[in-house]
């Protein structure tokens, strides 16, 4: 008798918990669509398929010119990244990181043997 009651409680409790989880998930999706988080996430996913940042944009973010050395770029990156880590925003910090990644590929291509005309 007690086992039957316990089994019924477990089954009913599991059903209630499952419904609550589904309802919470629906509410989270609804909240995300209201704040624009869902659209932003989708846009970021689409951007990843294309080139996310141009070399010019990366240079503007880091405040370096075309003639800057890699050491200067790395120093600017470290300064801006740390500044935004302490009291800035995660968005700006990620922009700084993406700018460094973009310029890293540009400088790696420049350093490849056979590309130098000289």
C-alpha cells in the first residue's frame, strides 16, 4: 500500500516538475525575444559565417595605423583588454579581442616566406 502511494507521488511529482520546466523554458524564450537577445544571437551566428571584422575596423578599434609593428598592436591590445576587464564592458572587451585576432591573421600572412618582394 505504501509503495503504491509512494509510486503515485513520484509519478505525479515528475509530471509537475516536467510541466514547470517546459513553462520556464517558454518564459525564458519569451523574455529573450522581448529584449532582443534572440535576434542578437542569431545575427552573431550569421556574422560568423562571413568575415566578421575588416582590417580597417580592427585598426580603428585598437587605435593603430597600417605602419604599426606587431609589438605596438600587442601593447595596445593588452592595455585596452585589461582596461575593459576591470571597469569596462564585455562587449568592448570582445571587440578588442576580435580586432587583435583579425590583425593577427593579417600579420601572419605578411610574415609568410615568398610574400616579400625584395
